[in-house]
C-alpha cells in the first residue's frame, strides 16, 4: 500500500494535510500524489470558493469526518492548499489516505484511443 505518512502531519490535537487541487476536472476524486501533497481533482470551478468547498467535502468524505471538521488553513487562492482536520488522529488519517492512494492507483486511467 502507498505510504502517506509524509502527507499527514500533527498539529496539536489536529492533523494537517497538504493537497494539490486541479479544479474544473471531469470528476471529483483523489488521483494520487503530487510531490509532498495529495493530488485531488474537483469538478467545481475556482470561482466563489466552489473548488475550495468541493475540496473540503472530498477530504471530509475521505477521512470520514464532518465537513465542519475540515478547515482551509492556507492556499485559498492556490492549487496547493493546507487543510486542518479535527476529530481524527494522525494514524487513522494516514490509513485512510493510504487506502485512497491505493484505490487511485488501481483506477482505470484516461481512455485510450482505440486502434482501427
């Protein structure tokens, strides 16, 4: 399984998660790693905080916490964001991120052109 221990850090009782977000994607999903960040695609555009809201919703679902437990700590106008998550310990967060990375690695890639 993919190692996610470097993606999730502790900050007191909270955990911090670095993400790299691609807005206006065809679907909302975890797609892998981007350097030291979890790479996400969100269908929402980066207008009126819609991509940020979609990012928060995706991370809340991934970590099985409420959306109110996920806060944008840095990067509101950037693709690279830091999220603060309450109500989950670091080890549990790492396990859930590793599962998501494993599922993303096994998901079918972009459609290939058919040969004629």
